[in-house]
C-alpha cells in the first residue's frame, strides 16, 4: 500500500522535535510488560474496521498530551477512525461483564511517542453505547468517552457501523461506515504495522502523562473495501475533516486484550 511522502511544513508551522531517547521499535507481537499476568482490565475487541488518513504532524501536535509528539512514518502521521464491538470488559481477573461490558464503539485516534521513546495512541474521542462504562472510563482514566446511539450489523462479508452522539457532545456528531471484508493479510506492510501494532495509550490524567500498556495476540488482519463513509467524528475531535479516500482500510475479526497498570 502506498502512502504519500511528507510535504514541507508551511512557514511558521514547525513540526515538533522527536524525543531525544531512541524510539522503540514497531513490533507485530506485544512486548513483555511487567504485570501482564495481573491485568488491570480484560476485554475483547471484535469485528474491527480501521480507516486511516494521512495527516500533517503540525495539525496533530497541539492535540497530544504534554510530553508526547506525533509518531510518524517517513515524516507522515495518521488519523484513525476505528469501529468495532467491545466484548465483556472485566476488572482484574474477574470474569468479563456480559451486558454492560459489551457494546459497539467507534474511536478517533492519533499516533504518539513520548519522552521515553514509547510509541502509543492518543484517543481524541471514543463513542460507546453504554452510559455506565462511559461514565466509568471518563472518571477513572479521564478518557474522552462519549455516550452515543450505535449499532453494528453484518450481512455476509459486509459490515455497517453507525453512531450518533448523545452526550456530552458535540451532540449529533455521527458516523456511518460500511465495509466489505476480504482476504487475510499474509504480510502486513510497514504502514499497516505502524497503524495497528500499538502496545499502549497515552493520556493526560489531571496534568500528568500516563501510559497504559496493553497486550494481545498478533493482529489477524484482512483486506477490506470501503463501501460507504459518512462521518464528522474526525472534525468533531478537533482535526481537519478527511479529504479524499483513506490511505488504509483494514478489517480484523478481533483479539482478546489485557491492560496492565498505568505508568508515568
């Protein structure tokens, strides 16, 4: 899959410096995190569709937590719109919750690297259909979860994801995404590894940068064709609205996931 080489930044819009320490490698398999056998959270991510557009690092940098900069591939960063089914979220080693812990979700995410060289994602919004998990995530982790009306429908190889935001807003921010899934990806490209092999998230917690590691089996990725995309979630997240088709469209049937305790 091709991706566009970076353009020179306009005058007065300097791209932030990378961390002084070496940036960690992009690995298809999760690195070992201390405490992975004692997870803080467990869950499964199912029926995922990944849409990604190239973005100017200068547009992304102001939206990241202090202590992080845009992660780039060949000078380009990306904005992700990821729709999926969250399944059976659980705390510690307790069984996952079947109803409250299972719901559709669609998130807008950016790609980050911190001063310790750790690569991650930063969520600009996470729309979910269950109010209690939304409130819990906003309170416990200060993540920008949004309560939305949502659905995921499958018709053979075709999946349609819908969302319409209820609270806190902007109310009515929406997305409708339809894809047709295709053949398995035998060997992901460098771009596909960059966009999917992410083993932690960066978050601003009351002015302090937190890194929340995760681990899961290697992604089973599939090719996918985007049939329809009507959305304003990216713009609602403070980013320029996507112009043109995505640089990457992927599908995955899903993986079980563990989150370990956050670190600074």
